[in-house]
């Protein structure tokens, strides 16, 4: 595909896959249409960059769909002052979009190959307010020992399905902060927007979707007597 083909595909994606699904914030739509998604997709699947589905990535991973990415950005409504934590950098596409709307982004990636690829893609797009950390963010001890992950954060985005956001992740969110997470398990999870208000939470479920389960969650030990 040529550059012109990709531009046309991007325009059609915004109009036919995103705008028609209640993502109407113009800043979000303009941002997505300005970003060459194909630059974050492995060479052999570039032709799939703008499909409404999950593009396969190395390490048996997959990109979020365009609608999932757009819905996260629209719900957060970042104003450029926020410090954002992302769990699951992948190849760095959503990371880049978040960085263009936030003050800074720290993104965790459990797979070293993807972490290196995300760093390369972020650098290629000239974004200097992003830090990619190769770490299992579901490991509370590893997170506690990582200086880059010291809170608080204004927003946290979890890019894979999980039954609940772990307490050690929630503890890094400041009061009034937001969490976007896919709550549930494969094959269906709900994209949920949480807002922290003191000891209470405002919870808004946006839609149900298909998504891979998160990796690296410690197994619960059972004692047999």
C-alpha cells in the first residue's frame, strides 16, 4: 500500500469505524486521523493496520482495536497537564496518542521485544515525554522497586482484560484521578471508566468487547492440609 492508500484507509477508519460508534470528540478524531497507525504495525501485517479488529503483534500479543483506543482517549479527555501510567505498551501506538494529549506517559511492557519496539517507534515520532519500562506491572514487588513507577498518576490505562485492577496499581492513582480498564476475562470484557473520589469510585461501563487476558498475574497459592 502507498502513503496515499494508508491516508485514505485512516480517513475511512475514523468515519466508518469510530465516529459512527459514538466517538464524537473532534480533538480525539483529529488526533487519530493524524497518526500513521501503519508505522506501529509489523511490516508483514501493515495492510491490516486500519481494520476494525486486533492486529497481531510479536510475542503472541495484539493491538487494541481503533474503536477501543478512541474510546479510551475520549473518556479520559486529557488536557495536557496529566501524568499517565499505561499498562501494556505493545508497539507504542496508544502510548503515542496518550503522550500527545498528556504532560508525560510512563508505559509498562512485560515483553522485552515489544518494549524495545515501542521505544523505537516513540523515538521515530519525536515524542520526548514518554518512558517505556520493561517490567511485569502485575508484580507488586517489582513495581515497588521501580523508580520510574513512583506515583501519583493522574490517569492509568490498562490495555488488557483483568478481573480487577490490582491494589498496588490503584494505590498509584491520585485523588480525582481516572482509570481505564477492561474488566472481565476472555472472550468478553467491559471497557470501564473509573474516577476516584476519596474513598469512593464513580464507575461507567462503556461497552463489552473482545480482548486478550492480561499476563503476569501472580497465581493464588492454595494450601492443602
